C-alpha cells in the first residue's frame, strides 16, 4: 500500500549527523538505505541499496538501526513497513575533495 492519507510514513525521531559528517570529507552523491521500521519504532534489517565512495556503510547502518522512529500508521494504527531512506550528500562549500592517489 502506498503512503497517503490512510497510510502515513515513518519519521526519524532523532535525525543523525552522519550525512553532514560525510559533507566535511568532500563526499557527494546519493545514499539509499532500506530498513524495516517496526510498529514499536525500532529499525531492523537495514541494508545499503545505493552508496558513494568513501561511505562508512557499517557505521551508517548501525546509526540508523539504533535510532527511534515514529512508526508508519495505517488508519491511525502503528504497522511494520519496509522504508527506503534517501540521503542527498553534497560537500560543504570550501571543503576539499578527496585526493586521488
């Protein structure tokens, strides 16, 4: 069932700074992570679908699975869903791009 009026998507309650930390290292691109967001607000079975060079995938997955979420709601009741998070990462102005070896 798609998200809409009767199906509200989950929300990260304490958004992390992991993507911001990547900006400081000059990393840019799109990172997509799929997780099961449970009715109790926990995340399980997270996996990276799309990555960028230099990403600490294990660190990002651990961070997402340790966070709490407002669960998806179907007709006002919490439900388990698979949800894809998309992070657009752009380097901060003035940050140095990674040096080529």
